[in-house]
């Protein structure tokens, strides 16, 4: 018996299982509009900018540049994750 012919069709559009606990969030995305654009550009460009700043700041030797770039990349990723978490909470509170 295929899924389409199953008598236990759920009212949830996510899956065909009755009593599914999944929430249908298609109408309420956590990030939308300018918040989505800001979060996506921050997640992509923030670590790259901080990586460049770290490499320029430690420009004495190639090994120091590499360490500075990796430290800047790590800081940029951590900062981007924190900012996107804040934006997600704000967008859920203020639709």
C-alpha cells in the first residue's frame, strides 16, 4: 500500500502520519524580509571581513597572517551565529 493510498492521512501537510507533532511553519518563517537579508549577508560577509582584518592585523609573517585570518574567521562565525539567534528571537516576537 503506498503512502498516497494510506487511510491514515494527517491534517498536517508536513507528513502523512496521524497524530504528527510537527508544526506547519510555512506561514510563519522565523526570518523574513529585511531581517532575512541582514542575517544572510551577515552570516556570509561578517566572517570574511573579520578574517581579512585578522590577516592584515597580523601581517608580520605569512604564518602570523594565517593565524590572524583563522582567528578572525572563528570570531566572525561566532558573532554571526549570535546575531542570527538574536534576529530569530526578535522576528518571532515582532512579526
